[in-house]
């Protein structure tokens, strides 16, 4: 860090910049247990708004919330072979309880497929019980060796949806529906553009038939897997004897899906929008939408401008905002004494509050406030008459502009068309980005590229993201390609 105030710049060290923003914007802090974090009110406020929005989206499509135990019998994890192979290295195991050794060790859930499908098997008897659409908000534990605040921690918060269906096609439709919800949320609430598509076999969820994902590009041009949706086929249904009587009278295994996003989305928000002055929060997810900073030089001015600042606040919070799912704007008046306005500006910019309104004696004379956008740092006066509508329109415009800016950054670092393997290596060793190329479908080729460049196949993209000439020829072998894929280094 250059001094006590200035952040390390993104260009100088993106990783250091990220950690400093998370800590100094008071989003999270390190916990006493290595690899764990404490989510502070600023960070949890963002997560709460993410949670509220997604919860409404899930419920609008017929899903209901439930809660399942944190502890899972170890034997459950072994019932699905691919699942145990994928998660065994990350599990935390409880061997003692109440001062005694347990007869069977218990797993602290790394994910809940096993316990949930055990319960589904008790609840589902007939096709009339299907579909069963369940979601839970909870914490999970994965014993990660390399951790990073929000992006990868031993314990994190998430939602995990789990469903049971009568047919493969219904399960497939569900997995794709949820992928659409995740994309809608990422783009229209987080202002974070994503590429959607299918994961390769080596990158799919352990135990899934197929995995879909949303992939976002961060400002260092690395990919962030921001959400996944899995068609689990009948693997878990067979492992846990989840059967139902079909309409024709036979006994069949159910078809399952699972899907989830986590607090890593908060990290994605930081890396998508933050700048060298700190955090930038899209208005729809901001715990505080507007901060009003009264400015004065003496006691007489102080009384007048603070009173005016509270009148502005009252006007802004008096009406439903018709802005996202917030009934009212959240407006804070910063009337702290013994602190210069510039210091307050610095603090609120660091914390990413979307809009700052400055109010001094001269502004009072003009019956206006002076506004400063956090995203572009543009400043302009706003008349007090009609201030509510003007602020709501400005926040809505900021939300749209932030998505457009992030999308433009992504496209500026996306590479399409014929690319040689040597050129591909140059990109991955240099600026990075999303590279769209052909792939012959051979896992050995995928592994070779990962070994030589550290790039992985992020997704086999959905049609709207594919190049006109896709799939072309394979990046490595030159053979006719089976798929077009998106390569990138990733978090």
C-alpha cells in the first residue's frame, strides 16, 4: 500500500487491491480459524439483498424453503461413488461428541444432496407428490487449502436448491430454468454480465449427469464461476432408493436437480465494479442508496444545513421507490462532527454507496443539492423540488450504465475467430480473457491445455454466445471440432 489511505491500484496488484477493498470497505475480516471469515454488516447487508431477491425469484417459480441438518452420517457420502470421490478431500469429519467417540463419524455438510435425497425418499410415494421443489439457505464447510475472503473459504453461506421430478425432461427443464434465474439476477441486479453454458465432463459437479454454469469476467480478465445448476439424472435417486409409483402403475426412480450460488457473489461484485477508490455497489443491491453530507463552517450553518439534510432524507424515504424490491430508499445523513467533508467523501466512496448528496449554505440558497455518482464520479446539481424522482431516475440509470460498462469490458477482452495455439498461450500468459475456440471433445486435450497454460474450459456456451463459424477446428489438434468452448484462467 502506498500510504495509510491510498489503495494498491488494480493495475499494480489486483489481488492485493481486492483484499484491501474487502477489508477497508468493512465487508469482511479474518476469523481466528484459518480459512474462515467474519462477514461484517456492510458485507452482510449486500448478501441480505442478494438473498431476498433470489428468494423471491425461487418462490415465484414454485420453490419452498426448508432446512436440513448440518451433520450427515459418513455412510451417506459413500452411497454415490462420484460424489464421495469429488468431496472426500474437502470434508470435515466429527469423530467425537459429548466426550465420547461416535459409533459412526459425521460429516459437516460440504453440500446436502445425500441428506436431502434420503429425506425425499421418505416423502415421495406417487407421481402426485412430484415435482418436489425445495430450497435451503445455510452454511457449508469445505476444507480448502487456499482460501480468500468471499471467493473461497472453509465455511461459506449459500442457497442450495434440490428438486425431484417424474421425467428426465422435467428435470432438464428445471436445471435450465434455474440457470436463467441466475443469469437474470447476475445481469439485472448485480450488473455483472455472464456467459451461460454447459460444463465439460471434467468440470461438472461430482455425481451429476450434466452441469450448467454462469461465468463472469472479472477486471483482471479471469473467470469467476458465479453459479451452477445440475441435472443429477437418477444417480442419487438410485443411491437413496428415491422411487415413486408412476401414473401407469409402475415403480420408477425420480430425476433430481440441485443448484446453488454463494457468498462468492459478493466477491464477484467487488471484482466486477470496484475501482482504485474502493467498492462500487450496484444501486439495486446497496444497503445504503444515498448518503447526504451536510457541510458547514460555523454553528449557525451547522444547524441550518443539518436540518435541511434531514428534510432531504425525509423527502427521499417518504415514498415507495418503485426501484427493485426496495419499498423505500435507504438514506443516511452523515452529520458527524470533527470530521472534514473530504474525509467523509473518502469513507463513503470506499464503501461504495451509489450516490452522495452534498449540502452546504450555498446549495441551500439555490434550493438544490450537489450530487456525486459513485460509478462514474460525475457531479451535478439536483433541485430540491422533485428531488425524489430525480434521485430514483439517477439510481436506475446507474444500474443500467454499470451493466453496460461491465459488458463492454468483457467484450474488449474476449477473443473469437481462428486462433493458433501459440497465440492462445500468449493471451493466457499476458492479459488473459475469454477465448472462444474449437475443441475436439477429447479430455486429454483439455488436460493438456490446463497443464500448459492453467486455462480451463469454463463452458460450452449457449447458442447466443457462440461464434458464427463455430465450432471450427480444434485449438490443439487442428481436427474438426465437436464443440466451441470458452477458455479462461479462473478463480
